[in-house]
């Protein structure tokens, strides 16, 4: 199935190219090997803030210029900061691909970090965090992650801690950019309607002359083993109680990853690294929690990460139900699975679901480019190309072993969000502050 | 650039197969063998417009309950059939229509159509499942009560449309009305409003058009409902005489959401595309248009600040949404009003017109990348009677628009001194 070609430019930039001719468009993505995992206390959120600054202009493309140029040709562009990486993409009608190639080559080295723009963006990012804080799910997730990781950079949210967002300086941001944004720390991917040789020539012409950055050791501290269940309770205004349970999970490169992914699918339904999902009404936890009127919804998922992260389950508790009752029912399902009662039929079902979801996700060139870049960052650009084969190879014994090994109370963090009791239905008032509005 | 294997040509009358079944169901099929999947998308004439204020949420609850059990299959069997095939089928109740969408591997299209037919023709609405569903909806409504964006949006609609207008109400219902919905209500609503008249089904994917149409005919071709009523007229809305403000106080929140605006065009209005282009200048093009430039890029007040023109079946909102620190609410509103004033007093520049014409026409290939995107486009052509060659002619239509058309559309619908401003956030100050 693989038609991906991998190239390394003399300056160290990895280039992955995949021709897909199903639509006249191309997705171009540049990923830098730096994410929230590499952030020290005091500069948490810096990767995400640098990502914002990459949209604030260069001499060649002043602020706002690319937004308009890309819209003009009917393209879309955006960026994402993740635990392990920061990536930028443009998806465009194929005849306009040069614009994307030039934009990323330019901002790899020429982003300005104008001090006024840094200050203006500080409030935008604080506003982004405050928007997230309006959701009780965010508070719970932040506390669970912080409890699950005491040492590792996965400890903090990608957006960063408010204290750091208020105090980080322009120099902090610029230094982070200078250190991490260089061809030898970048993975570039094109997927879509192009000729590989022509595309490689264009990329080499634009990126080949960018000098390599200094060699450096990215900041990353390993998390020690967990030796006992951790519990956190958050009290916030919320329409219902919430539970989040995170089990320490293996890294994407670990042979156990795929077996545990199947465990997750049996418990909470299939999903795909390509972003597609289907309903989970046949999953064990849906039957045990939602059908028994304990929870209004249940979901679960695990992420492909460089270092061991979490297998997470989320439950929205129905009003009037004691969260401990829900947790007990959840635990009963976990124990049932750990006792080894998964069947071949169940495993076959979740394999088919995962295969189909993977195929659905591959229908977008933007998703394909994203998956290839992430795979290379995980250490093997064929990780996703082999994803379906490796799922298919998982045996029942491996599923049982993975459940036994990873779904242990001693290596989990249980988070409980309790409505704080000061919820009001929302007092409606008319004619507020009319005189104050200019 | 190069030849392609599958979808290349823009969907039009030459490659969309449209067939009207004897009972009135309109089937539209577009073959796309570039992917392994097939998508169905469509709707029926069974929205919340047919429900009373006391039974608010009935149409949506009926739609949600369709797959809870049918004459042929119980809940578990339906979900085993769907999920074992890695297929998905969902129903969702809107104001004018109830929509459905589904996806599967191409070979499972007959399964999707069979379950679609079971759901719309023979639902049984089991008592126990209605209790379950009601509990899930109530939990979701409780959560939404604490959601600033949802609450600002609700306050906006409630101020903009009078109680007798269907847009005044949420299609989901309320904490008061949802507990009152009974199985008898659902059965009666289904019996009266579900039927082939006005039903549209679009099928896009790796399937021959003949096969798709035959499958739909096999499962739905003999469906009748002699008593199915037409869509009732929507009450007219009096334009706002002055600006109205509403505030929803939600203690403990760190950000306020603003939803402000007025009533814009319907999708049927001749100036809809002019209004849509004006809206793009106001709050879409580039980084959220002029509003994004002022509120986010220049002042750094918000992570999101954008505008939208809904353009539905009838006159629908033209609104601006922003999430800001509570201390900056008034400043953000003032700047948004400045941008509305500018849009309605000065023609947009020739460059802005050209930018946005290029944007509107250039984005079509991306919108048509997936089966879902193609199906959505074809469904819109049918629902809003745009004609099957709408996309073929789209470029000419957009490039005919002038600066004067854009100004006229903006002036017809927008004015900063007669808007609804709804805010939900932590405190009055």
C-alpha cells in the first residue's frame, strides 16, 4: 500500500512525499520536533505561543498577508501544538502549492516576534485559556494530567499555566523559536496531486539552502513508575459530575501499544488516529454505564505518543447518581476484562471497526499528511502505513496480557469533578450596562 | 495539474443522477470510486416547526429515538448491525427538517438504507429507551446551562424572535419540557409527520447510481403517509425598533461570550450570496475578517471573534460571536459595532471584492474533497432549489456581484443601532 517516499536533505530536513490523485489538491505540512513535553516550569505553554507567533508575520509576508493569500486561492491553513510536536499545514488546490512551500520555508527562519505583537498575542492566548476554563472538562483533565505526571513534561496542559502565560517574555519565545525551528528538527510532508520528482525538486530548491540549527538535547525528563492509585477531586460549577480515569499507557513504539488499543476499543468503542469515529453503543462500558442509567455518556481513547502517556476514560454522570457507584460499575468492567473474558468475536469486531475508520480517515489528504508527519516524529514514518497490519496481527492472548499489565489500579489516576453547588441556572437580565457600551 | 482517478468533475446535472420515486422521495446519486466508502445524507419534513411550545424538544427527541428499536430489530441488533460493519447512522431534529447522515464501506450501503428505512418507517419507541434517552438529554441540558456560548446564543435567539416563532426555541427542548415528553407524543408525531413527501436522500460514493436508486426504491419506494401535512408558514418577524440587550450571569466563569446581531436573509433571498460575501468581509476572510483584525489582531481581546450568516429556510440570523475577558465585553461590543457601521456606510474596496470572490470560488475543490462534502453540496442544491448546475454556474454568479450589491445587502439587514446583544459570563461587571 505504501507509496510514500522518504528523503533527507543535506541540512537534515526529512521529507515524506505521497502522491494521491483522488482530488486536485495537495496538503503540505511542516512539523517541528518540539511540544509541551519539552517545556520547563516557568515557560509552560511556550510551544503553543510560538505557534501563534508564527502567524504574526515576516518581512516577506507581513501580518495577515498569508491569511488573505491562502483564502484567495481557496486553501485552508492552520497549526497545531501537541504534546510531542508543533506542526503547520496548508491544504490548497494543487496549482497553488508553491505558496504553501514558500510560506513555510520563510517562517522557518524569518518570523519576527515583534514585541508589540507578542504583547497583543499574550492576551489572545490568555483568552484562549479562559475560554477552556469555562468548561468543567478542562479543569478535570488538567488536574488528572498533573496528578498522573509529577516529573515528565506531560504534567501540564499544552496551553500552559496561567502564571507562565502572564510572565513569559519575548526573548523566551524567540529563543525557543531559534533553538527548535531549523531544518534538522523539521519533518516536511506533502500528500496529494503532484509528481514526486517535481515536488522534491521544488522542496530542495526552497529548503535546501536553509542552514542546519545547532545540535541540542531537547528537554525531557522520564516519569518514574507509579506505585499506587492517585485521586484528585475538583469542585467547579458544572451541570453534572464527571469522572476521568487515566491508566499509564505505553509509548507508540512499544509492541504493547496495539494490543492496548484493542482493549480500549472493546471497552469504549473504536476510534482512529485519523480522527474518524463511530458510535460506541455495543461497547462494554456503554452497556454497563449508559444502559444502566448511571452515566449519560462514556468515551475512551489513547494517543500515539513518544513517551508513555495515558489510556483515558471519560464518564458524564447522570444527575442524582453517586459518582462512586459509577466508578464501582466501571471497575467491575475493568476487572471482568482483566480476568481474560474477551472473545475472538469481540476482537474481530473491533479490528474491522478500526480498519474501516482508518480508511475513512485516509480520505482526506490533510489527515494523511498529518499522520505521516506524526509517524516520522514517533520514530518510524511507516508506523501509520503499517497501522492496520499491526492491528490485525494482535492476538487474543496479547489483548488479555495488555489488559492485565496496564489496567492496574496502582498505575492509574482517578479524577472526579463535583459540581460546586454554586451553579445558578443563569440569571437573565435585560438592559445591562447600556450606558457603558460605547 | 495531472489526471485523476476519481472525482474530478464538479457535481452537476451531467453527473448527478436525480430520480423522483413514485411516492415523492427524491434520490440523488453521485458516483465516486476514489474512496472505499459511501455516504448518505438527507432529510425529512419533520422538524420542530410542527411542535408546540409545551412540547418543545419533541421533534428532536423523536429523531433521536428512531434507532432505539424498530418493528424488525431491537436496539442491540440495530447497533450490532451498524457497529459490526463499522457503519454510522444518525438522525438529528432541526427546525424545518429532520436530517440523517450515514457512512459505511461501499458494500454495506444496503445495510445503511435498510436501517434508515426501518428507522423512519417502523420505529417502536420502547418505553425503557425513552427513559434512557430523556435522562441523557436532561444531563446534556444541565451541562449546557453552564455553557457560556450556548447560553449567550439562546438569549440571542430568544430576544431576536418572538415566542410564536420556531427560532425562538431550542430544538433540544428545555429542562421543563423534556421531562413532559411521552412515548405517545413521539408515536403521534412520527405517525403524522414522517412520510415520503419532501424526503430527500443523497448517496455519494463507490456505488453505481442504478444500484443505489434500486436499493432506495426497494426499502422506501412503497412508503406512504396520506395525512402528512405541508410545512406551515413561519410567522413574520417585526424588525427591531431599537437595540436590545440580554445578560446571563454564570458565576465561576472566567470568560464571557457575546452573541450579537440581527435578522439576515433566508437562503431563498436573491441577495443571500451578496450578504454572505459582505459577511465574509466583516468576519470571515483572512483571520476572521475585519472583526478578527480589530478585536483579535489589533486589540488582542479575544481568541475568537467572527461573524456568520445562517441563511436557512426563512429569515435567519446574521450574527457576530466573540469570547472575551469579562472586563473587555463593552470594548469588544463597541469595536464590533464600529465594523458594522463601516460595512453599511462605505462600499467595500475593489480589492476586498476581488479577494472574496476568489476565496468563494477557490475553496470549492476543498469542499468537494470528501464524499461528505459532495453530499452536503448536493443536498443544499435540492433543499434550496438551487438547481443541479449550481456549482457549475457558481463562479459566474459570484463574479457578477458588485461592490454596490454588497453594500445594498449589508444596508438591508445590518445596522449597529438596532441589534440584539446577548452576553453570558461571570458577572455583570
